[in-house]
């Protein structure tokens, strides 16, 4: 339960962004503009480009490290060890990747339901 809470606490902005900028426009295009071919590929390419260009792991790790350290210090009441910081940092990066994969899975499933593949 704590893992799900941490996931939602950390990823709510990513989830909201994915819904507003990828899922909702894709759903609208497939539903209301069915004559446009291959929209699912366009949105999947956009999702991959967002992952590669915007959510670059190396730069993200540097930004997350200070935030994770401060967060863990507040939780534990003392400075966390490097191992704990690394594990929490990896959890945040993995949860972001899971959000991106779930968005892609939604695109694929919705495309299959509307016979776009």
C-alpha cells in the first residue's frame, strides 16, 4: 500500500500530463476523426520521443537526488544512507517508466478496440 501511495504521490503530474496531452487527444482523434489513418503510430512515436528527449535518465537522476535526500530526511528524521537514496531514486525512475508504458499500453489497447491495427 505504501508503494502505491509513493507511486501516485510522485507520478500524479506525469499521469495528468499523459492524460491531457496524449490519451485525451488520441481518444478524440480515434473517436471523432476515424478517417485519419495511422494516428496510433503518431502518438506512439510522440510517446517514445518524450521518453527519449524529455525524460532522460541521466539528467533526471541528478535532479532527483537532492529531492529524494530531502524527502527521506523528513521521513526518517536523520540523513539517509547512500543505498537508501539510490533505491528511492531508482523507484522514482522506474515508476515514471511504468507510467509511460501504461500510456503506451492504453494507446495500443484502444487502437485494437477501434480496429486501427
